[in-house]
């Protein structure tokens, strides 16, 4: 880009999108879901976060509507982050998936990254999410793509 032109998705603070990100958050704990929302807002991320509390609602939402980002707790009753990651990759393969856990085990994080997770940041109250979210959503300046098998 020459002259004074700027990429509309960039700000002096780093990559940021010009529209609100549509985020599907798989989380069974209301307090943890609010913590993630607070962390995203505190990091200056403009998001519409839609929480799914379990497998059925999460998988249905993946088919029903497109998202810019998927965040999933790793430990869920009757479901886990790896299964959620694989389902997301099948239905919305171009959407980055960030897995979070309050108890990050290095081998578990490495396995998830090898399986295609975009990031595996710690789930701690003061730990920022922006370093994982901004690079993962850099292409989100345009509309989200429809889920696989659905027409726009």
C-alpha cells in the first residue's frame, strides 16, 4: 500500500477488524463464559459472543450460522475440546478455533495445536485473549462464510 492508504483492519495497536466479530463460545460454566467476555472486552475486541452450554446446542449452531471465531472450553461434561474442534473443522473449516482450559497440560495443548486448534491460551482472569484472537481473526474483515452444506 502506498502513500497514506491503510489497511482498514489495522490500527496502531495492531490488527483489529472494522466490524464486530461473531464468536461462538462453547462453555458450560456461566462464570467462565462471563470471564471470557470480560477478557475480550478488556482487550478492546469488538465481539458478539454467543454461548452454547453443551454439545447439542454447539453442533446445531455450527450448522445454523457462520462465525468468525470459535472458542471452546477443553473440559466439558460429556464432550471435550478435541471433539468440538473436529466438529468445527468439519462444518466450518475456515473458522479459527481457540481452545481454553483452566488446567493447561503442555502435552494436551501441543496435541490440540497439531490437530488444528489456532491457539490454546490459559483460562485465567487476568490473562489477555487478544494475542490469540487478533492473529486468528485477521481475515475477518469480510462477512463470515456460510457453514459447509448451507448456501449463503
